[in-house]
C-alpha cells in the first residue's frame, strides 16, 4: 500500500512538474506563495504547487467522460468536485500554515508565563528559549529549534524577527517585541506579566467559543 501511494505521488509530481512550465505568475504572487510554501514546510516551487492542484482537479474531471455515457446528470456533480478539489489543493499550504499558527498560539500563554518567571533569574534570551524548548509542544518546538540555530549562527534580533515573519501571528509579534526589548536592555518582566494576563483572557474566550460550538 505504501509503495502504491509513493508511486501515485511520484506520478502526480512528474505531471505537475511538466505542467508547471506553462504556468506564469507575477513577481508579487510568486514571492508570496514561495514564502507560504516555505513556512508550511512544502518543498515545491510555486508553479509546481499550483500545477499539482490543476493535475488533481483534472484527474477528477476525467471521470466526467464515463459519467456522460452512463449517467449524464452525474457529470454536474463531478464538475463541482473537480472545482472543489482545485480550491482545496491550491489552499492546502495556507491551511497547513494556519494549523501551525493556531497550535503555536495555543501555547503562547504558557510560554509567556514561563518567560516572566525566567526573567527574574536570567536575562539570557537564548538560554531561556533552550530551556522552554524541552517542554514545548511539537509544532512550537520545531520552530524554536530553527530560531535557536538561527540565533547561534547570527544576530539574535534578526533571528527573532525571522521567527515572527515565518509564523505571521499577531500574538507572536507581541512576544517577539518583548524579547527584542529585553535584548536591548529593558527589564521586560512587567511587559510579559501584562501579556500573560491578556493571553489568558484570549485563551478563556477561545475555550468558551469551542464550548459553544
């Protein structure tokens, strides 16, 4: 079964790669889509990614031929399904990124409270991140691994800024802003104390919405 799945994926990628030569994107859309794919961990070029969506939709659309012969009214459903498949596949990177962002945001309340406590004893931002990383969730841990490696190989401020851009979360931007101020010499404890309070309220509101649903 695994071999069949791999063969199927290989065939899709081969068709997508050939079709991608005919896809033209303007520079802005290409850069934006490339950044989204990179953040989502999808190792495809923007053209191949879109071509893959077209290929999957096209394979579904091929089923319309036997449907027209056997049961013509079913062809409308197949046409609808092919359009649905295209939009689903073309937005899969954004959906993956959204899930990662939500997983990280769900953990930020605990992370901020940890920062508040750690800053009472140390102002070493790198060590604080390394300490929290051991107990972080899988998604947040992966992003912290990238950020920590980035900090060790270059500028701390640039690494934190790249971390903020990769996730694209307003909540994370507030956290990064506080960490940058600590690096520049500010105390930071009162800021993270207030942030922890705000994040806790947001967390309660989200839980209430989930309960209502």
